[in-house]
C-alpha cells in the first residue's frame, strides 16, 4: 500500500509540473490539509530527503537560483505586549530600552543601500509611542534618499494607521501569526487573539502590501496538527512571505525552562511550505542560524530563498534580544552582507538582483 506521505509527494509533484506553465495563474493548491500533515509527518531519513528534495526543486523552478538579501534595522526595542516567548516583552524589566533617532535610522538605511541591499526592513517591538505619521516620516525619509523597497515589521495597529503607512510608500508588511492554534495563541499572547491577527493580515493585503506571516516552531504545547494548521492558514491567506524559525527559550520569559525547537522539524515545516506555496518568499531565518551554526544553509537547501542580515548599529543591536544569541554585535552591516554573499555563493546560488518583490503581488489599489 502506498503511504500517505508518498501520496502527498506525488500530488505535489504533479501539481508543481502543471504550474511550471506560469505562476501568473493562481491555480488552487490541490494539497489538502491531510496531505500537508502527511508531508510534515515524514519520519525516516528517506522520507525527509524526499521532502527536502521536492521543496528544493519547487524553489528552483519557481524562485530560481537567486537569494534575496533584506537588511533589517531594529529601530526600537520597546514593546507594549507581553508575549510569553519574547525577550522584548513589557514585563522584562532587565532590558535597557532604546529608540533610534530618525537620523540614525536613515543613516543605517543609507549604509545598507550602499552595501547593495534593495530592501530595508524596519522592525521594532509593538512600540505604540510611534504614531502612524512618525512611521510615515521614517518611510518617506528613507525613500527620499535611497532607492529601496521597505518592509514594515512593527506589530499590531489600528487599521487606519496601516492605511497611512501604505500611503507613505511602504511596500511590504511582516506580521507573523506565530501559531494558528487559537487557544495556544491566546495563552502565549495575553490580551491578543488569533482572529485579530488574521483580520490584520487580510486588511494589510487589501491595502496592497505584500504580506509576510510566519510561525514559531517548537512552542510548548504545539503538535504536528498545529503546525499543519499554520501552513494551511498561510496558504489560505495567500501570503507573499513566510518566516519560519525555531523557538529559542529566553531566560527572562515565562517559557525560560522549555526546550528549544528542533532543526529537523523547522526544515520539514519550511519544505512543506515551499511545496504548498511555491511562489512565496521564505527566509532562512536568523533563529535557524542561532539554533544551529549551519541552520541557514540547511534552510536554503530546503526551500528558503531569502536572507535577512541585521544591519542595526552595534550600540542598539545588542539590546534587541528577542532570544539569546540572536545578534552578533561583532558583525557589522558590511561584514553581515559579505558573509551572506559568501553563504549564497558557497551553495551555488546567486545574489538576488532588483527589489525581490513577490511575483504574485497584486498591484495596490490607490490608498
Ligand atoms: N524564539 C524564537 N523566535 C522568537 N520570536 C520572538 N521570540 C522568540 C523566541 N523566543 C520571533 C517571533 C517574532 C519575531 C520577530 O521573532 O516570531 O515575530
């Protein structure tokens, strides 16, 4: 009897072959929730290799050999939320908080653009001190000076605020759903709901942002079923980007005593995501590289096509401690860029040219 895993792989392969005609279409993915679960359940080495090879094939056919580089500027580590896993949570009183002055943010973006980054990601905690007009000013100041795409990753806001940010010219918005299990979501994010998250992701799409979501793999209480639901949710939301990384315990959080996520599970989630959403941008996340020294290379061979080096100035970078070991203060923006390029070349891939926009992006309705 054919295993459920093989049946899922065969369904995926014939779908990918049909799609080779052109990704402009938007044909419905034939992989049902049970197929996704079967792919995630790959257990022996042979199944895992098949899963990863299929994902790598999908990546090659749909995204090509280019790996896109996005430079992240972590401009504030203040956070209004109290997420159980995150070192920036508001109850972490041990952390020295900062906000980068606008001129430093623009200078970091300028330096990033000079190095060759075509996308700048502006990330912060959910820092409500910044009004939408302040974010607008940040986006406009950068765009006036340098020719880059801008991704915002600043958390949950009122819908009208997202409108203003889109009108300012921000191209993309990254808001990970973190976990698609509503109960687990509510437990880990006091005062927040999965529905609220999903509504925002839908609204961001309607505004014409290229939208990124993603999950954390290895959260306490998470099962294969929950991981399958993560992928189904991202497929249904039709996100342009999915950031997938392992849970890494932070000592100043309620989850301090829990074990980290494991790399093999992360690779399975990533590979399954690539197969189900072959056009999505999938970063080899920093968390993969923190958990395993070769984690990002492994991710790039399992479907990933983006690297996001941190280009935050050293004085701030050390304080952006979402989880321990995240940021290497000894690696500045130029070195980070160079190391990423070396990684890309060593894997026989090429550095992405152009902004690295999503090929599936629907043009924005006028804001
Ligand atoms: N381990 C792994 N990822 C984490 N994040 C926050 N805390 C942790 C942790 N302890 C991730 C979340 C968030 C992103 C910026 O960092 O997914 O969206």
